[in-house]
């Protein structure tokens, strides 16, 4: 990300100020995420995963590749013309 900032600058030089701006933004975003996770009940007051986070539905189990691809395959086959071209 910092290199993109350097390329976007007028002289193509990455400065300390650019790096500090990116770090400050990353810290702000992290704090926002932590606030959100606390508000949703995913994290407890110590910042650890709340024991009942799964029960609240705040955390969902990871999908397998097949679960991700299956709906796409169904939609593709349902929305095809008899010759196989998409509708």
C-alpha cells in the first residue's frame, strides 16, 4: 500500500509522512473493527472470543469449497438455454 502511495505522489518518493498516515489509518480501522466486534458480542471485555459467540450467531462456520461452488453451479445450469449459452 505504501508503494502505491509513493507511485501516486508527484515525485514518486515514499516519505515518512506517507508511512505514518498509512499506519494511523490501519490503527483506526483496527480500533473500529474491535469496537464493532465488542458491540456484536463476539469479543468479551478482555478482547477474547466470547464463550457464547457461536450461540448468538455472530460467528458462522467456514464454508467448504463445495458449499461455495454448488449454488453457483445450480444457478448456471438453471439459467442456460438448451444449447448451453447463458440467458
